[in-house]
């Protein structure tokens, strides 16, 4: 941002150095010298013309020349470019009032450009700050594993893995068996079966609690549940799962998409 401000100031200074030495300012200085010669020297009071060394009629052509009369167009593109540059300088700095207006306009333009630049930098920083957690956070996925069927009775374990770039803190999990496939859009569980914990799961690490979950429902049945965890940005997340188990022990995802969602 400091380099942008310096560039803006350099642009204004460049314009002033390029166009500040306008004929009008030089003529204004010359006019002051002429008026001093006319009125400030008492020794010339006895000369002809009422005591004036120079007549007022000789000043007007020079002042008119300062308004653009000195800009001549030469042959060729370079001559035309020089002519229009001269005209632009005359229009912008043809008088003290015009120079002030031009300087004010340049200052306002530099302020506007600086505001646009600052806003773009702020937006880029905000987008980067919002994007960073999504890239660096933990992503925990998991579900039932080690399914074992015996006389239509089943037991499973729970496994989960961190696929993110930073550690996660496992806050709890729930595993529940249902006789009917859930179809509701809003998952609902028996919270009395929830297990609270405080396990840290490193990136790319697999974790399986030593608990064995047993079904009181004969196959076919459905295994539903979720995993709760926090990322390093202290944001809480939930990964849900819903798996259908057939009589032959084959398992597949089931239920509405909300029962297998994550955030």
C-alpha cells in the first residue's frame, strides 16, 4: 500500500514538473516586473506617455500568446503530438487558477485510485481468510466396520479417519440399529446411546474405538450414527452415516442423503 501511495504522489509531482513552468506563470512574473518598471521608478515620471516606460498596448499580445498562441503545429505525427501536448499544457496550466484546479483534480483522482486499490486488497485478504479454514481444517469420515453376523445377530465396530491437513478433536460418536430404513430429511437419534470422548486424531490417521456395538435386531437392519469433532479453528463438525445390512451380511449405504451428510 505504501508503494501505491508513493506512486500516486510521484505522478502528481511529475505532472507539476512537466507542466508547472507554463507560459502564463512566466508572463505573470514578467507582468509584475513591467508594472514595477511603469510605476515604481520615480525617475521616469518626466518621460512621454504619462510617465510609463511601456504602453499597455504592448502587453496584451504576450498575454494572448500565453493562452495557446505559442503552440505551433509542425509537419509529421511528432509535430502534431507536440502541438496537442502544448495545447493540453496551456489548458491545464494556462493560469494560476487553472493550475490549482488541475492539481486538485489530480489529487482527487489519486485519492480515488488509492481507495479502489485499498478496497481490492481488503477484499482479497477477506477471501483468503475465509478460504484458509476450508483448506487447512480436519475432515473426519467414518462408519461401521468389522461386521460380524451369527444367527442373524450382528456386531460391528466404529472406524474413522482424518483426511484433512490439521488435527481434529473427537468429541463423541453414536451408533444405533434400526429395523426400518430412515427416510426423513432430518436425522433423529436416540441420544442416550451417545458416547462422549476427547480424542485427538492426527491428519491421515485411522482411529477405531475398542467398543463393540451389538444389534438386538435380526438382519436385515440398518446402522445409523454420527461422529462429532472440532477442528483447529474451534469449529464443530458432524459426519453422519447410514448403512443397510442384508441377511447375507452385505452392507450398503441407505436412507436419505441427510443421514449420510457431513459439514
